[in-house]
């Protein structure tokens, strides 16, 4: 898993928020279709990316990036069943309705 340490986004480590948004959705679809690919480290990584996404929505890059972020935020938050993911889902839904 990408460690839960402090990570600098967009510094050549593949952690650009827009890219995370697109990859997360594809991974979730892949996991739904090919469940044998799921294992703990991948789930932990998806959850970590969900947190990164939630803390770094790209409102400043224009609506397309923000929309992709929100869609991924909504889809990925529904994959986890805990208080934080429920909060994330509601936050994304509010932002989606606002914009």
C-alpha cells in the first residue's frame, strides 16, 4: 500500500488528483467484475486514495476536473461501510448538487 505517511501530491509519484479520480473508478469496476483481484493491500490503497481525493478536490482546475473528482468520490465512498465513507458520500452529494 502507498503508506499513510504525508505524501506530496503531484511530485512525480503518480498521485495527481485527476489521475486518481479516473484510476479509482476503473479499479472499482475491475474489482466488481474480477473479484479474485481484490486483496487487503489494494483495498487499503483505494481507501487511502479516497482520503486523498476527499482532502484535495480540484475546484480550481475548472469544472471538468471537479466533476470527475466528485463522481469518483461518490462511487468510491459507496464501496466502504464506515462512518468516514458515509460522511464522504454526503459531502460529495452536497457538492454535486451545489455545482
